[in-house]
């Protein structure tokens, strides 16, 4: 090694391409902005540009690091993790001098985009479109970052995306005692799901088996979820809404299907999407035969309807 090298770390992350140098260099020192004792490195006393020295620092602005870099020292920097970079971009967009539209958004104004992006992600999954899946996951992640940044600016009860992540970690660990606390494991996914619900009920001190069911979800999915929850509690089918009206019948079909392990929302969407494809196919067949689809009547639609 000849000359000075500045190695910039990010938290506990060292640049991969600096590890060999750190292991072989006889003169590795810690700058003033890192914990020298924790790293097991001697603190730098005086960094002289040009000397054979590897300086570990957390920022280019640290005085010794800045002096060496200004004198032409090689700088090796740990890459910014993409998730951190995404959060930083969101912060920049909401900050003064950022994007005027982003700066004016609220939790309420963003609701429509969360719903839209979620359904676009769902469609990518249903179509098994890997490229779209990657993009739509990013769009849903944007909504998480956006809401977390808006929350961080709320003077009443601010929290950050890091707080969101910590809460998630705590939840995942506490609800998987068989993984993180040495508890007995489960032989089936169904038993694991049941324990997840039991732990959730105890953790949130819910008084009803339907507490926590998102009442704003699509109606078929809501009926299915209520059917599943009440099934676990042993509520019999004869207590489902009765009557011959369409709404009661739809509820019974969706709730019963979910109890049987069928996703009524997903299955109904699949049928609806196939129906839409059949409509397009019949329209295309009519046009091939010189007939405008808008003029078709019942028998005409039957003529051009795709065979099943």
C-alpha cells in the first residue's frame, strides 16, 4: 500500500472492496466520528496526507477524513442500502426545495393511491408478471415510505419509518415464539395461523372475535373474513344472515367459501376477469365478421361467444 486511504463506513457496514486492505494494512486507525474501542482500532492522532494510512471514518466531513480526501487520498465508501436510499429520496421530496405536490400530501389525500397501487400489485400477482410484480411492489413500498414521512412531521404523535420497522420486528418476533423463543413448533400451517390469531387477540386485548377485521375491505373479502373468524369461534352456519335477497345470499356464499379454505374475493375476481376476456373475444369475432359489437343482441352475442 502506498499513500492514504479513507474508508467510509455506514453504521456497522464496511465497504466490501475495503476489507482486504483493512486486513493487510499495518496502519489502520479510527477517525473521531467512529467508536475506536468498539472497532478495536487506535484513534488517529494526526493524519498526514500521503502517509501509508487507512483511516476508518463515518463521514467525509470528519476533519482528518476531509483533509486526506482533499489531498487526493483514495476514498472507499460503503454503498447506501437501497431501502435507506429510498427513504432518503422520500425525505428529500418532502423537504423545502423538494416536490411541491409531494409536500402537500396528507394521510387522507394518499388513501386513493394506496388502494390503487395495492390492486395493481394484486393484478401483477394474478397475471404472474414478474417485471410488473417488482415495479408494483416498489409502488406499494412508496406508499409506506410516504405515510411514514408524513407521520414523522406530525407534532401530535410523530413516528418515523424506522419506528414502523421496529414495530414490525417486535410483532414478527412475538408472534413466532417457535422460531425466536424456543417454543414448540407446529406440524401444520393451519395450526400456526390459529396461534397467530390467538397471540394477536391476547396482545391487542380484543374483546370480540371480530375486532380488528378491516370493515373497509371489499364486501366479498369482508364476508369471507367474517366467515373465517366466526368459524374459528364455532358460530354455526345457520346463524349467518338469512333471507332470499341477493345481499344475504352473497354473504352466505362468500363466508361459507372462506370457511372451506377458498378465497372468495380471489376466485370471484378470476371468474370476472375471464368473463371480461370472453367479452373482448366475442367483440373481436363480431368485427372480423363485419358486425359492430354495439349492434349485437342476445342471439348475436351467443353466436360469437367463445366456446368453453
